[in-house]
């Protein structure tokens, strides 16, 4: 009887842990979202816009983990805040599949560095 209880508890634990992993995966599928890791390689702050809409400021030499965007194609634009003659601008169009996890870095090509 004791062995049967242990077997039942073990099987139950496995089922619950598998269900939890599927539930977490389903969350991004149900919400139709993707994740971006964003790296600012410049020491200056940048304005971040997605599809022409300002989202936030990314501080210099910083890292933003798991920024959520809806699945699909989006244009990301990073524009330097403090500049002397003209701002350094990094812009690109990316496709994000459902539950994708991508990394995007910018600020590498700043002529003032």
C-alpha cells in the first residue's frame, strides 16, 4: 500500500509540473506575444519607439530583459537623446513569431564613441 501511495504521488507531481510548463507556454500563445532583450551599447540614453509610438527611454550602457511585444512585424527605432550635431539613430524592422525570444542591440555605430 505504501508503494502505491508513493507511486501515485510521484505520478501526480509529474503531471502537475508538466501542466505548469504547458500553462506558461500557453500564456504567450494565448496572449500572442513575443519577448525582446534590448541592449544599449552606447553610454548615452536613447528614446525607444515601436511602430512610430514612443515607448520609453533606454539608459546608456543598459540592458532591458523580456520586453513584451505582440507577435508580428514591428519597426523598432532607437534615437539618441543627447547629441551635438545630429542624433545617432538605429532603426530596423523585425518579425516576431508567437513566443519568440530575440535580442536586439544598438548604439554600436555612434560616431562619437
